[in-house]
C-alpha cells in the first residue's frame, strides 16, 4: 500500500477514488459507470455475486435491486482504509449484502460458509469498480477459493445423495463393533513409516521396500494390499474407508496374518469383520449429523479423522499421526502415468486379465475408461507432465494440505514422495534406491511395526444403552412425522429439534428437510422405520 493512502476526488458526476496510481472509477462519470456495470450484469437465481473491492460503494444498491431470488452479494475489500471510506459514506443496509475486509482466502470462505453454500449454484464476478487492480492476484484468488468451496460442497452433496443412505446403514450396523474393536487413536510406532497407495508408481518402489523391510512400519491403503501381499510385503496396518461391497476385492487373493485393519466406522460391515481381534476403528464427519455428536458425548466415538475422500490420503494422514519420524509416501500419484490407473496386482489390474478376450486384450478396459474421462496435462513432481482429472487433482490438493499442516519446515522435511511420478504435493522426491540412506538401521526383531499403546474397548452395556436410547428417539420421531402428516397443526420448535436429531435417516434425500412438506413427511416415515430396524438389530447384537 502507498504511504499517502486512498484519495477521494470530487467530480461533477460524483466522487471517485484513487489509490496507488489507480483510478477506481471512470473520471468523467464515476457513479454512472458503476451503475451501468451493475445494471448490465447478467444474473441468475441462486447466484453468489462476488464484488472484488468495495470502492466507494457505487452501484451496490442498483445491483441489489436486480437480484433474482435466492441470491446474495459478497463484497470483499483488502485495504482497511478503503473499507473505512466506504463505510463512512454509507453502504446499503440489505440482508442480502455482506461486505468483508480480509486479506486471505480463509476469511472469504468463512463468509460463504456462514451464508450457506447450499443456497448457491454458481459464483459470478461483478467488478463495479477498478479497485481489484490494486491487488489483482489476491482478488482472483478469492474468487477461485469461493468457486472451489462451492464445487466441493456440491460434489459432497451429490456423494451423500448417492451414498449417504449406505454410509448411515453401515454406521448403524457397525456400532456393536465398538465393544470389541480398538480405537485407532491408540495406534503408534517408533519406526519411520511408509504409506503405500495403489498408484502405478508403487511397482517401482516395491523392490526397495521389500529389501528394506524391518526398518520401517508399513501402512497401506486397502487397494494397495493385494500388490504388496503378492510381493511378499505384509503391511502392519491397512486403512479402509470404502462403504461399498466392491471394496472386499481389495482383500483378495491374500490377507496376511497379523495385519491390523484401521476401518472407518461407516465402512462396509463385511470388511470390518474380516479382521477379528485385529480391528481398530476411526470415524469421519462425512456429514454434520447429530448422531455422531451423540456418540461423542456418550464417550463411544473412536478417533475423528478429517474428511479426506481418498483412502490414499487417509493412509498418509494416518502415517503422520502414528510416528514422529520420517514418512515416505509411495504409490500416491493422483494421475495416470503411462496410461496406467493402478499398480500391478490391484483388483483393477487383475480384473483386466480376468475379463480379457481375443477382442478385448488386458488393459483395453482401462484405456477405454480413460478415453471417456475429461483429462488434462499437468506438471509432474518430476520434470515433465502427466495426465490427470479434476477428481484426482482434488485429492492431491487434500494431501498437499495434510503435508503442509504437518508443521515441519522445508529445511527439515519429514514427508517424502518415493519416486514422485505423479502430481506434486509439497513433499521432496526421493528415489526408491535412496531409501536405504534415509531409514535407520534394522530394527530389533521384537519391535512391532504398529502397536496399540493401550487396549481400550467401549463397555458393551454402554453401547447397548446408547442403541436403546436411539431406538426410542426414532420411535418418537416417527410419531411426530405421522402426526404432522395426518393433522394440519403447525411445525413447532420441538418438532424441528427432533427432526435435526434424527437427520441421518434422510441424509440421502436430494431435497432439504422440510417438515411442512407432505412429500417430505411421506418419505420420512419409511426412512425412519429403516433406521429403527437397524438400530434395534444392532442393540440385539450387543445383548
């Protein structure tokens, strides 16, 4: 910012603003030029209108007057002095307008979260002044952060529509396991950790990992278990997030003895029961559910893990939590190097052989699938480029955040990318052959790779009491919904609180909960009955 600060200049057609040699408005008609921009802005319902720099507030009133239904205006200003000038001149008092002074993306994203991302379908920029030119990169970064937040919210929402019902059913079916499984919070190791994903670069890392086994703890994403096991590498810990039955293929053809499973509480019940006596649970907040809050209040919730989406990213997060030593990430490519989708020996790779014919040779299905995806070329962690897609890039972004939040400086990193064949995620690249120099001498034969620091299981009677209470809550909700459906009484605050408490029953509904909608109420009754039956069955299993 310049030492003189912003300067208001009067003209025959209203005031304009100058800062750092930049004029915010047309000098011949400051107010009129902003109004014309506001009136010419194409607007659609359910739009968040992003205004970079408040300037003097010219045009905001005219923009608000044209807003379609379910829209809002978010005006962001970086310079505190410009903000003070605009506030002193007076800004429109409208509940649809938010004006925020911030210099980083977090403040902008927090405003969108407060407004509710589900209200909006798109972000549109409305540059009513030239104030954005004082910091063009920052204002562009704000818009990109808003767009990313909105895309992420809707992607997650569509995931819940498709998988929300399955996640809730799995969660309810797995609640009895709390009485027999360990808590992933109690897992630890004294060794460096290798976290293995199932990307194609895992093939090149396996020979070095096999030669150095015993000098590190091995944590594997579930899909990486088959190629590791077929190569004679038994992981110390396998991490599983998948809610669907297809995930069971990850535990074929080999499931080495002694391997421990860290499974999401909403993971597929059959997967969780493959490892009796060797199961540790964790939970993710896959949706803001009161059920998860009640589990935590009852002291029954296992380790909470951030919503990471990708099991490879979850394996990396787990590795960082297990040890304070070095963490080496292998097979986390987030791309399709050489046109490959997975390492050799994974279910996808083995399936290509099982389905091969004279007309569809091995690899044909993967090539056809890639041909149908929207791919882009991106810079690789190594010199050169790799092909990837938007979903894999979003997973890479999550891992980049995990690596950055580890808190170790670049001068003394503890997270390394083995091979670095895919997208970069902020970790220095090491060659597989160089691993030996970064690992300590061979650990004692008695040293466990991953150990439980304490044996802690939930009290079975406490689990059963929780489930009995949940049954009563669902019964109460069913009575309330039937009453609302059969009578014309108004929805009370008590009704709404009860509906919020059992929101997991209709997590998969495409529409927002609305107790005033007969359509919603009619669908809520079977949804509540389904949850009630599963909770009752889980309670019986703990008896």
